[in-house]
């Protein structure tokens, strides 16, 4: 299942790999921030799989709204990491671009649900 047909899942998977790589050197005093970023990242993967698996359109829309909120939280936490100089601005932009890809495809997913419903 390394290469999913579902684009959003692929982007989330890539984000998870990038986060693991880029956050390897977090100081111990900021470990909670790192843990929250990782936890929320795994949450969006789970939410995307759930939303893709269920048939109920309204439930799917609710899950996508939760997905959007979690993505915004991850972006905020990464931005905070950059502000605290835990990651470079270049790393932040690299991660933010992947987050933008996830948001773009998730928004398209939501729009297709609204349009077809």
C-alpha cells in the first residue's frame, strides 16, 4: 500500500515522512510541540481514511471539516516551531507547501461532495 490511488492520502503520507525527518533534532524542552505535530499528522491520515471509507455523505463532510481544522493546527504548530527557531524557515516552507497540497485536494474533495449532493 505504499502508493495509494487516493491523492490526499499520498500527500499526507509524504508529510508524515517529511515531519519525521525534519523534526529529528527537536530539543527535549520542546518535545511536547513535536509530539503534537506528529499526533495531529497521524490524526489527519486516520480521518482521511475514514472519510474515504464511509458512504454517508454528511458524515464524510463532517470528517473533512475536522480534517481542515487539524491541518490548520499542524500549520500553526509548524509556524510556531519556525518562530522558536526549532526548524528553519526553509523547512517550514517545505512542510507548508505539502500542507497546501493536502488542503487543496481536500477542498476539491469537499467541493465534489457538495456539487454531487
